[in-house]
């Protein structure tokens, strides 16, 4: 296992009445360039080694307690993840995975309303569930799957294929945040070249918490000095007319791992068109603001690279979004949305100090190419992330720190944690998630949501 893969395997630190009730201003402010979460478990990989059916997965419980008022349990959740996998022949294999979840906080407390309880108390999810066909230098995967294009550590920067479950913001494990999509994934390996074609017959979209949940993105919307009307958004129908497709090509050249990609899909966030009307004289608010969420198509182009040099791994990601949807503060704008090309880049480095302290540093930025002064986003949005891990007592104890901070304003998320590895199967994790910033910042929106947690994880 090379240095880059070691970093990836050990870097997981590990809401309106429907998804349509989110305006574009809030979404773009909260997720300008990144989502974070560190993968604790690798995705199922393709293998041509014949084997009988195997069962693996994990059972985990995480109990979280709010450190600021109101002091209360915010999560007492148990997740059971499982995968059944096997090989029918030398050229045919399968994976079937699912997840069962139950959060006891809804039975033991009265902290959340009925809408949140019905949405988050119990869940049954189909996860990775696909069949693999292989012949020669080609492989075909059909079914529910996660398609990972990014090189970043702990961030969903170039991971743009799968939508995300954001009902717990960006705090769960990265592979648990991704929503697997039904897809036809064809891969071809001619020599040092790698080619990939992805076809998604119908789109999936991000999931958000209900109004009143622990991570309720709608609170910024309702703080406006106006009567707010939130219309219901409708996802596009499951038809081939709404299908999505992407291409990716990678090549190893003189130690450089280079790739380019293209994706034509629906933007995973609803674009909330805004309409302003004046209220009658004597009304409690001078105006009414109506939001109409719609899902729109996007063209996205990208490039990633990684290179090992002098025991360090350098990596980068670059994404060009054609006509991104950006909210406008101009009341004369009929629908409150301006379209502009945007460019995002990330540069990072992995390095292990003194053969014991693993680190990753990443600088990332989003640039609006056709910037207008009345846009709700800044022309340049810059952030920095830092990840460090140190092991003690023959790897029994792990100390880990992850931090991501905006450089445009005082706004950050800080995640220290300690892990006790009892054996190869059982670990106990204690950590703290600290949000800081103003209410209009990426993390400041949840400034009162600091929490401490204990997680018990058993893998099999």
C-alpha cells in the first residue's frame, strides 16, 4: 500500500419540510467548494480472485451531546452496514450491500418535532448493490454504486458524481454521506491508460434535514425581514430523458497520475428561484419572498493529478463549471438567479514527519469568472484544511485532528478525536466537533451545535 492510499484509508473523521425548501443563497454559502468527511471504510473493489460468498460490514453506535445550550442529546444512533459479495465465475461477481439505522434519541427525548422524527428515526437503505463483468482489459459494473473521482483528503471536491446525504451535515464518514447511484460503469485499461464511461439512467439528489432538525439549513432563509413562502420542489422524473453521463481518462506519465473528466448531470442542489412581491399596507412585513426550487442541468469539466516526490505526495484538483447558478441580492432581478462560469482548484500535500506523524494540508478556492457586485457569494472563496494523525502504544491509540477554515472570514470546523483500537475488530472513538463563525459562514450557521461524542465500532 503506497503512501497516498495509506492516507486515504486513515482519514475519516468519522432541516425545511423537503429538499425543495432550500434557497440557492443558503446552499452556496454553506457549501461553496467543499464537503468534508473522512472515509473509515474502503468501497468494495473489483477483484478477479475466485472466492465463495463472503459477508462483511460493521455495527456502530454513536452518541452525541450538545456542548452549548440547550444541552441535550442530539444523537443516539446505531447503524448496521453489511455487504454480501461473491464470484459466480471468473468473469462475473456481485456485491449486495445495505444499511439499517435507528436513532434512539427520538424515543428517549422530546428534542425534535414529528417531521424530523419521521425522517431520521429509522432508515433502511440500499447501498452498494451491483454486478461486475470482466473480460480482457475491460470491466463493466451495473447497479447501485459509489463513483469516486477526487484526489482530495476528507473533502468532496472533485467527487461530483454521487449526491450526498447532508441530514447530519458533513460529520458522518465520507462513504456514509455519499448516496450510491444506479449506474452503468464501463472501465477499460489499455496499458498505462485508464478510460471510464458512466451512464446514470435517472438522477439522484442531495438529501437535507427537515425544518427543526439539528442541522437545519433553512434557518437563514426565515431570518429575512419578509414573509417567506416556500413552494415545493419537484425532482425530475425517472426517465431516460433525464439521464446523466460522464467520461474520465487517466494515465501514468513519469510518476504523475493524471486524469481528466467530464460530467453532464443535474446539479445536486435545488436552484431556488426567488420572486418578490409587495404586501398590502398594514401587513406585518413589507414584502413577501417566494422561493420556487427547480433542478437544473450542468456541464462540468475537471482535472486531477498526484505525484510522489521526496517522500511527499502532491495532489491537485481543478473543476470548471459552465454556467453555475448563483443567487443575486438585486431586487430588480426577476428570479434572483444569475448564471456564471466558475473555476475551482485545490492543491494539497501528504507528508509523514519523523516516520510517525501523518499530515495533509490542502488549499482550495472557488472563483466566479463573471462576477457581479450584487451576487451573494464572494468573487474569491478560499479555504484551508489540515489533517494530522499520530499513533501510540503499537497503534493501540490514535490521536487525530481535522480542521477546515475559511480564509475569507473567521469561520471554521475543528474535529479532534482519539481512537482506542482494542483489536482488529473493535474500536472506541471519542471526539469533539466545534463550529465557529458568523451565522452567514459555512460553519458559523451551526455555531451553537458544538458536540462531544462517543462511538463504538465493530467490524466483521
